[in-house]
């Protein structure tokens, strides 16, 4: 960490689990590990991008930081204060300092309130103009100022949300977040529901506000191109775990984690003559369940580096496969019958079937990938990754 920069937010071993058990007398609890021990920090005035597939825990992370969800474990250090240990009553002053822009511009605005009421709610709650000579007038002027700053007009203040388009609604949501002069804004996929042309306008507007007001952003999204454009540093999540954290330029230039490489390969290339075209990494295998997960790398079942191959000896596997675990589903090429599913232990009978089907080699799992959860460690300066074989994969010393 650079000593000249001060983290505004530090997330340390943050966990958010949900109990999905059904029935009063359920013997075994089903715990959904939405966020399972992630670490990152955000410096004052920077934008930290958080990316990953849908369902990886990005939005849950944002909601847990702002304590819309109570954290299961870990620390949320905001300006040196651990929000995870603060009661709801004592959290009140931090509600003003941390605001959130929600993903759905249609669901996040109260349809029964005018734009004035929506923006004024935070102002009234925190008594921002309590010491002003004319609080009501000052508040209304502030609302007009905010509307104009997000590209709307004064006359829009008396209208209701249903009278606006999706892009205009999101602008209202941004104005609401800015109304209480926050230090940190959590942007939970603020552009995913908008048209492409509107997306660029909203992102540019957020960047302008950041320069003017010195704001800090946690920008959650799955649009990798847009995240690169707006972010200073980026964290990549997969099934509740942080896989890689790096500066934006370094991550896109030299990604280290196999999952990050697969994500970046999915970005469309507009140039039909580009050499990059056609280099898409297609992930195979099944997504591991986040409910009561076993130890090991969450990405292992889809990782092309999480296996080794056992070659048959004299046309027979004998005991070389027994007790090992199949890396992928195996089907008899002659009959089409299923021999074994992914992740299942290979027995003597299965080994015999593989021999009879004349397989020359069989992929088995690397034990460490499936039995030991990798930690997020610094591989090179300010570039972190969570993978047991990261140096081997990238030919690093």
C-alpha cells in the first residue's frame, strides 16, 4: 500500500451468509455464502471497480458495506471506524457519509413521491439546513441545483417517477445520493439497465462529480469495458471470493488469474481484422454451489489448470486412477453411456470401464485446488491474486 495515500474504506475478511434452511426441524442447515471473506481497500478520491459474473456477490458486498445487510463476520473500516460493530442507532451519521446508487432506476424510486420529496428525504433526515435563515427555501434551491447538475430541469421537481425515462430516473437517483454531500458512493450497477448512449452520459457525469467534489466510488458492474474506463483499480469476484485485485491498466494488460483472463476474453472486439478476434476462452465444467461450500478454490471446477492427466499403461489404468477424482464428466464414446460425473471419486469398477472404453488418458483433479482455499496474496507490486499455481500459469519466478 502506498504510504502517501490514505484508504477511506478498508474491507477485511468480510462475510455475508444467508440461512436457506427450510422446515422447522431441518437437520442440516443450508448456508448460502454470498460473500465469503473478501479483502480490499479504496483510497480517498479514487474509483474501485468490482466485477464478476451475475451471482458472484458484488451487489451483496455493496449492500453489506452500507449495512443494508448486517455482515456475518469481518471488518468494514470507514475512515478508521469499524462500521461492522456499530449499532443501527450509532450508524446514523455514517448514513450521510456513505450513499448508494441502485441498479434498477424503476424500483429504487418511490412512485408515490414527487422528485422534490425523493431528493429532500435525505436532506430532511439529516437536518442539513437546520441552521439556515430560511431552511425551506435553501432546501428547494439545493434541489433545483442538484436537478440541473444531473441534466434535468427545475420544472421536473414537481413530477412523479413514472413520468420519466430510465435514464432520467437514474439521474434522479444520483441527485438523491449527492443531496447529503457524501464522501463515498456505492454505485451498484448504475448503468446496466440503461441504453448504451445513456450509459456514457451517466458515467461521464459521475466522473465530473468526482473531480468537483472529491468523491470516492465503489463501482459495481459486469460491463468490463466501462469498468476499465472509470476505475483506478479493479477487484474481480467469483462465488463470494476475491480472485484478483490490481490497477485497471495492469489488470487489462497482464491479467494473472485464469478467471480474469476468461472474463477479459469475452469483451467484444469491434475490429473484424483484429488478431484478438477468436481468442475467446470458453469455460467448461459446472459452477460450484455456494451453499455449504467445501474447501478449495471456488473456480476449480471450471479452471483449465486445475487438473492433471493420468495416462494408461499398456492399455490399462490398473490402480493408477482408483481413489482419484474425475475433473470432468466422462461418457463412453462407443455406447454413449455415462461413466462418471465431474468431481466423483473413481472406483476400481469405473477404472475398468475406462480401460474397456480404450481411453488413452483421463483428467483428474489437482488435490490442492479442490481441498485448499487459496489466499489473496501480492504477486507483484499492488497486484494480488488468489491461485495456488499463479506463478506456474504465468511463468513468473
